[in-house]
C-alpha cells in the first residue's frame, strides 16, 4: 500500500517507481513512454497490441 501512496503523492503510476531505464530494454521503453503525451501513448499501445497478437 505504501508504494501506491508514494506514487499518488508524486502523481505517478506505481510502475514508474520500479523502472530503471539503465537496467533493461523494457524499462527504457517505459521511460520513453512516460515522456510522450497521452495521445501518443494511445497510438503506441494500439500498435503494440497489433504486433503482440501476430503469430
């Protein structure tokens, strides 16, 4: 519960407290997504969803 409170106090999603861009590729992607405006995040999510469902 404390993580959620800290994140709420910082006005961040809890995930951002656990991503360290210098550690792995997914964390780097999360860091880049964090910097995008919401509309762009939606576009990226849609594209990723398409790619993730391909065989």
